[in-house]
């Protein structure tokens, strides 16, 4: 059984993951309208992943005798000055989520809820990976700057990144 404190903290995280999905959906749409299909597909995949993160929390809360909350969400930023700015926002957002997960881990220890603590380790590992991916992409985008040709090539490369991570997911399941 979840304590009220843990239930509230997990529900807050459910909302953050749902908002993350919306944030990345807005980025996917913006990139698609700009004609950059690779970046757009990458962001659509990120948006789907965040929804999965949310659902995993929803199931956990309900399975442990809590009641998952489906909350109203803050509207995401829907327009950007550049792809550089968009990917800066992506990294900033992942860092914000990591901070929130860390806080949640801290609360689980305070509450001596070791089942929740154990469950959260998946999110800790996931955040390390997502921050690293966001940093790698941002480094590349910073090198490209305003170069249109560079951005075109990057759009093709990031598609490969999406394919590779999908392949990893599949091999992970096998
Ligand atoms: Fe997430
Ligand atoms: Fe994320």
C-alpha cells in the first residue's frame, strides 16, 4: 500500500511525464512543418516514450492500491527560434525531469518505501541515457550552427539514431 505522500509524489511525476510527451509532440510538429523529417520522427518517438513512462507510473500506482491521477497539463512551447534553441530546450527539460526523479527517490527513502525506491531505479537509469542523448545531439547542432547543408545532413543522421535505438529496443526484447 502506498502512503499518501508517495502517492502524491508519484502522481506529480505522472503529470510531468504527460507534459513531457506534449512538449516533445509540439517539437515534432514544429520540425515537421519546417520540413525536417528526421528530427520530426525523432521527436515523435520521444513523445511516445514519455507516454510510456507515464503509463508505467500509472500502472504502478494502481497496482499498489493507489489511484493514478489524470491531470490537466500545462500548454507546451509550440514555436522555436531555431533547431539549436529547440534542442537546448530538450536538454533543459530532461535535466528538469531528472531533478524531479531524484526528488522522488529521496521521498521514497524518507518514507521507507523500498518497493517504490526499487521501481524508480528504472527511471534513474533512463534519465542518464536521455540526458546523454540530448547532450550528444546538442553538441552536434552547436557545431552546425546556421549552416543549412549541415542541418540537412543532421536531419538524415538523426533518423539513423532513431532506427538504431528502435533496433536496440527490439534486441532488448528478444
Ligand atoms: Fe520520461
Ligand atoms: Fe525523457
